[in-house]
């Protein structure tokens, strides 16, 4: 929907990005009921066509009205496409194509009928085998064609049968009554079948549209509730941790008290940065800069973004603390998520640098989106200030964001000894 709120669309896009993209999760998106109605229609049409087709085939084996030279070719061009349509209806694959072929071939068989029966004796009391397939061609158009062509076929096929039947009988008066009854019956039945198909499909489309609106409404409500819960959690965190650290820093007079205040502030910043991840800092086992690139690729894949991180790492770069590496990966992941959500992943490139003198690790995330004004980002949003700035600062690193109309560049860096 073009008029849906941008916030709702962002929530849906973000949620979809976390779902594994398989054929099962993408097939039929937004057409849950319509797909099932189409399957039911194809099965019902297949069953009815099987009955009428069997009746027509058995009648074709009886003494026939067309000449022997025409009989077999006419049966082949009629019953082979019909058999293919029946198989497709049963299997649920290729229904539209096979039904469309039969709907086009049957009028051709009707047009050939006068030539096939030329010189033969016609009996007004008995129907030719081709008559039993008139409404089969009608319902085939329901499976294959849009509504306008369905209406055209519903009217055209019975009228065409009536014309060729009268041509076969040289427009004898004895045939007019029976042909009129046949055409009227076919028109009424075909009209009913076409109308039922249109009604069922319209109802299914309305159900799917209503379901989609309900899901979007729920997503908007869930987004608002999540934002409110986030504000509450941050408020409690600020009160319990950050405020306590500030008070301790204000009252610190001795070196030991100052060291304790710094530790409390670092812990508060870490907890603030990891609000959505929990308060645990994780293992501090040393990790190589190369592992950062691997972790970023895996984290991006979980967001639905496939990328290959560019690496420019000095092989002699020593490992860094695991807690530092984890914070840098999480910050880079947040930058990737922002690029995917707000820039559509346009021109997304991630680079990991590592070197010595001094030992450092640098992660750069670039995109070519429209950019944004950092000063206009609401203060209660944690995507940049907490998940990137605060998280990196908590482990002694630095982060910088440059954004303009040419795109956005996020640079995250940690240097040994700058804690």
C-alpha cells in the first residue's frame, strides 16, 4: 500500500529481514486464501472435466458422424490437450498453460467440424461427441484467462457450436429447436460457472487484503509497544547505573575512589550499549582481527544481508580482548542494519583493517544511500547513540559517522592502550 506509514513499513521490512528466505516463506506472500481458492477451483474443474471428457470419449467411439479420415485427427487435437489439462489440475502445476491450450484448441476443432462431417447424415435427436466438451472449454477459460476473456469465451463457444451444428445440417428446420436448446443450456451453465469463479476469487482477494491490513495494524501496535518498553528499560538503566556512576564520580576524592568511579561508568556504558542484548559482556578470550570479519559476515546474514567483508589485516597483528571484539562486531552489525533499513543496502561495503604500532582494529561500513542528519535523530533512539557510540566507548574505542547526500560512512576503531 502506497499510503502505509513509513514506521509500519520499516517494522515489516526489519522483521522480514530476520526471517530465513526460503521458498516456503516467500511463496504466496500476501495471497494465502487466493492460492487455496485457485487450488480448489482447479480440482473441481478437473473432476467435472474428467466426467464430461469421459462421456465425450465414449461417445466418440460409437458410430460417428464425421468422416473416417477426419475422425482420428479430430480426436487427437481435442483429447490430448484435454488429458494434459486434467493431469495439470490433479498435480496443481501448469494449470493455466494447459487449460489455455485446450481453450484455444477446442474452438479450432469446432471450426473443423463442418468440414469433417461434410456429406454425412446428421441426426437432430443425438448429440455429437464434441458437444459434451462445450462447457469444458468454458471452465478452461476460467482457469486460464482474465475475466474479460472468460466472458467472451462463455458466450462465444456455445454460439460457435450452434453455428457449426446448423452448418452441418445445412440449416435444416428440424435442427433449429434442438440447437437452440443446446446453446441456451451451454450459455446458462457457462455463465454460472464463470460467475462462481469470479465470486470465489473476489472473496479470497478481500480476505487476503483484510488479513494484510490486520497484520500491518498489529505490527504498528507492536512497534509502538516495543518503543515504549525500550524507553522504560533505558530510564531504569539510567537511574540505576548511569546516575549511580555519576554520583560516585562526583564524590570521588582519592585515586582509589576515582578508579572505582571509572569502572562503574564503564560498566554503566556497557550495560546501556547492550540494552537489547542483555547486560552480559561475554567472554574476554583474545580474538584475532580476522575473526571480526567472519563474525560480521555471519551477523549480516542473520539480518538478511549477504556481503563479503573486505580485509586489510597485517598478519602480525596481535589478538585483542574478546570483550572488545564482541563490542566492535555488535556496533558494526548495527551500522549494517541501519544501512539495510534506511538506505536499502545501496552500495554497502564493509572493510576490516588491522595493524601494529600501535595495535589497532578498524571497521568501516559504507553505503551510497541518501544520508541523514545525525543531529536530527531523536535522542530516545538507541540505534546510533547506544548501539554504536556508547558500545564502542565502553571498551575504549572510538566511532565516527559521516553522512551526506552521497552516502554514509561509519568508522569504528579500537587502539591498544587507549582505555
